[in-house]
C-alpha cells in the first residue's frame, strides 16, 4: 500500500516555540510510526523576531513559499518583547501569515482535561467544552493588516482602523454553524452558536449582529443566541460549561480566548488553528515566553493538541478517516497522560517540564491499540 504523503511546513519561531515544536514532532513520529495509510514530511522554515534581528526580515520568502506549497502549517511561537519594528510594535509574523493565506477563522477549542486544575472551584468546570471562533481578517486588527489604509497618527493622537464587512462576517458565521453541526453529530448535547459582539454601542458591531441573525435563519436546526462581549467575559467565569461555539470579532476573540484558556489550566493547555478555505495553520495559543526559554519548563501540551487539530483538519479536508482517527488517538493520549493526576506542569506549580510531559504522552500512545 502506498501511503498518502502530507507535506507540513514547520515554523518553530522564537523562544519556547523551538522547544515545544521539537518534542511535538517526536510525539507525531511515535503516533504515526506504524500508520499504514499516510505519513508526514516536514519542511522547516525560519522566521520570527530573532530572525528579524539577525537578517532584517521577519518572514523570508523561502518560508512563505514552503507554507504555500505545504498541505498544512505547524507553527511554534514568534515574537520577542525586546525586538520590535521601527514603529514600536512587536514582531508578529503570524498576522502576516493570516493575511497572505486568508486564514479568517481562528479556532480556539477550550476543553477541560481531567487532572489539570481549573481556575474555577465549581465541579461543573469539568464539563467545559466549547470552541471560540475568532474572525481574523478584519475587525480592530484591520489597520495592522492593511497599514496603507490606517489613519495617520502623530504626537497628539493615534488611530486604529476597524472594519466589518458582509463577506467577512458571513463566512465566519457559516464556519461557526458548520462547526456546531459537526459537534452535534458527535455529541447530541452540542449544537449551539452564540454570537459575541458590542452591538448596543458600536455601529460596526450592530452590522455584525444583523448578519449573524441572517445566517442563523439559514441554519434553523442549530440553536442560535447572542451575548454582549462584556457579559460574555462574566459568563465565561460564572458558567462556561453552557456554551458550545462562540464566533466573535477579531479583537474580542483575542481577549476572550486568553480568558477562556485560563479556565482550563492556561495557555500551555490551549491549542488553536488558523483556518481558511484552502490553508490551515496550527499553533499553541501561547507566545514565545522568553523568560523560561531554554530551561525545559515549557508545557508542550498546547503544541501537541494543535498537531492533533492539524491531523483532524487534514482528515476532513482530504476525506481520510485514518488521519481523523490519528487526531483522536493523540488527543486521547494527552487526556490519559494527565488523568492520573501525577503530571503537573511548571506553570501550574508542578515540576514536570517539556520532556516529561511529552514522554508521558508517548507512553500513553504506547498503551493504545493502533487502529488498522
């Protein structure tokens, strides 16, 4: 049997991105060692803040070409607070990748894992399982993505241009309803889409809100409702287990996704995918964490779960159930590794670092039967 080959553009980036990517690839190698249906080939690409400091370029053309030719992108972390562009902003090549490949849906799964302490004392926190879907092509990041359209700033005032379009909103909401439909097929308790905006104050958000209800009418079998962003910030702390799929504007999604990650153990436990109609990039939600880089303390769980998201996306896109099964197997291994209660990452007060957590996931994989 000839295995299907998927080329993966690997961008480790800066700081702990390099460390978590290294062990993630080792975990993937263990996962797929006996896989008879497909294999992954890695093409490594440089980029990030340190690369900018060394060369004057944050994301070289060779890396962009590798991403364009790949079947998926696996991304570590890019950016260092002490290295900035001339305008004072940090190096964030991930924003450039979102723009170039039109990765409009920032998918942030938030799922409680047994054995990982929650910030909430309520026992229902164990039921947390929702997906925040952040619009990534416009909103309040529009001026950063398209600086030529940004109003000019001076020493007296500064501006950030926000933009909401019908096209951008419709495709975000359609994505959210498709996702809710898939989640309900797997779990009958799911199948709800909650739009988050600030339609009571901002005209752009009123437009966003209006389009949501237009798309909801086209999906009558899916429960649809709405929440203002400030109320959602409170509800995520008071009753996050009630939610399923939460589409929202770019800046709101950026903020709420960090809050949501805090509910399940922090950014080290929070994977993400930046997904468009053709391309997909998968990365942990955390940054480069230079304060712990090189110390072996970084939690690779979010990176590993992002790789599982990548496999699931490849399986769905290419109609390859074996890739989907591999994604589920990897997620289950993470659950098993933490379920014993003996694994405690540094950021949660434990002493288990990058290598120990990856080794525990590999051990959990070894205990699972390989599906033929």
